[in-house]
C-alpha cells in the first residue's frame, strides 16, 4: 500500500522510505518532496535542521539524509547546495566522535561522485583532515588531503601548493620522509607561484626538514639558520629554528663546510639562549668530547637523527696480528659525527697518532679508526697521511709561519690538487712543517738563553 502523505506536482512519497529514528513526519516528507518536485533547496535545509535537532541516532540519520540526496532521481541543481549545507552542519556538530564518524562515512559515499560534487567533496576533505590532524592522526589526515590534489585538476596553482605543503608537513610529523618527498618535489616545481609570505615560510621550513630527514645536515643547518632571521616569525619560533640549525650542524660530517656553518652559529648572539650552546662551543673550538658529555644532547634528538648506521667496514687484520677488541665503528649518526669531530680536533693538537691511540681516543677498534681517517682523507675533509708500516696517522700542517700544527679547515678548504701532484704536495707540506718546528724550537731555545743571561747579569750586579 502506498500512503499519500504529500503531493507536489503529482509526486508521491512512501511513508516507510523516510524515517529518521521514528515514524515518518508529514512535515518532513512534504519538505523533501518539495525539494524534488520544485527543485528548490530551502525545504531540504529545513529537513536537515529537523534531523539534527530531533534525531535520536544522529550519525545514522545523517547518512540516510546523504543517501537520499545522492539518489539518482534527486536533481543535481538542488543536491549541490544541499550537500554544502550538509557539510556545514557536520562541521558544527559538537560531539567530536559523532562528527568524525559522520565525516568519514560521508566521504566514503561521496568519493564515487567526484565529477558531480567536486567542490563539496574538497571542502569535506579539508575539514575532515583538520579534525584528524587535531587528533594527531597524521598519516590518515595526509591521505585524506592527497585526494584533494588528485581530484582538483582545475584548482589554482597556489591552492595546490598550500595543499602539497600541508601533506608534506603531516607525513613528516609521522617521520615518513619517503612519502613526504613525493609531494615536496611537486611543491618545489610550483613554489615560485605564490607571493604569500606565510606559504613561502611554510615551504622553506618543509625544505629544511626534508634536508634534515635526508641527512643533508649542512644544508639543513643553513636553511634553518636562514629562517631564524625572518622577522615575520615570532621570537620563540626563530629560536626553535636556530636550535634546529645547531643540532644539524653538530650532526654534520666534520670538515670545512661544517666549520663554516659552526662559525656562523657560534657568532650568533642568540645561540647562548639555545639548550645546546655548550656542545656548539666545544665543536667550534675543536675540543674533543667524551661519551658522557653528549648524553644530554642525544636525548633531545629526533628518531631519524638517531638512526643506526650499517656495520662499518674495517681494515682486514693479518693472521699474526693480535685480535682487536671493541666497537667496530660508529653505530649511529651522532656517534659518527662525534668521532669525526674528535679526529679533526686531534689533528689540531698532535703531529701524529698511532692507530692504537686513535682507537682508544674514539672508543673503537684501531683498524676502524684507520678506516675512518682514510675516508675523511679521501673526501677532502682531513689533511693527513697514513703510514701503515709504522701504524701512524701523520697530520699535515698548512705552512703558516709560527704554527706548529696545521689548521685542517684551512687546508681542506683549498682547491684539491691533481692526482699526480698529490704525493709531491704532501712531501712539500711535510717539509715546510718540519722546518717550522725546527725554527720554533730554536726561537724558544734562544729566548731561554737570553732569559738566563739576564738573570746572571742581575746576580752579578
């Protein structure tokens, strides 16, 4: 039996087909029928308000309302404003659990109708992603926003850039740099398309964080330091960027590039307000570290900055050599940074060091210490030579008058010689250093002799 409960232009509605948690209401059915027959959205808005205010099972009734709106016989010209009002109603729901559930269910039902309701679906995605982000569901929020840029083919470029940046930020919150890199690369291609200062700042921050996650610590430190000078940021945010720059500089491979950024950070007056100023000072002044000195610094690092390294390759030990004991090499990024720094600091103090002494200094096997020195020499980050016969590392000076020990930063910053000239250059630098040491010793002896002569003269008088 069909019960006639409303009649607009010959349309009829079954009483059993529209029940929001109870018996069909004549007023609601009449309003719904008016929407379909007269193609006028106001009655639908009235119906939606009635559902929200009077329903005893709101999530279920909202989905029923959405199903009816998406029905094949419902006019799209009415459905679009109705859906816009429906999404606005979802956003205004006070209960977060109900809101979250209703938004998720609604998005699933609307996904297949992207072509027809693109604007409404995009709005729903943005609000739903914000809700997930507030609940710290980073990956889910990012995946919801991915659908925005996939669906919004004709959106303005600046809008897409903002969505890309937001996706990158969400993935990085979950330490998922692999997924973030895909959308960061897309953002990089259109980053020049905006003049909005906030968007530009967000992109620069994402760029610095991506460099940090990819272990390009020198570049990341430079970007963070640059951002820390932007006046548009609050003072607290600028200090956080400066602290991030210091952290990246400390983790960077030892060498001239790191020395330059350490110098810039150490001379920044604001560095005294950061928590790791002591570590920065020791790094800049080429002072060696003990493991206990960096425990507090290690506790402040992010998980990706504490990533473990693959097993270190070490020098093969001959059969007649005493079996080595100890660590095979640095185990984490921080271990490697501190050990390389200690090698560079040692070169400023000693003329040479044995493999055994180097291993004891670094807390690793002697052959592992030799391997680390060899790598630094090959990469141009340390000016030294290895004598495997004597088991020595000889640090080479820079030839400055009066300096007994070479400045490795200055030496590494110079242009690399041609391969055929390398051996001659090392011999020449070693000769100059030997001559300087002899001259320094003679000058010291002469000064002592003069002092003794003055003392004798004083006693005689």
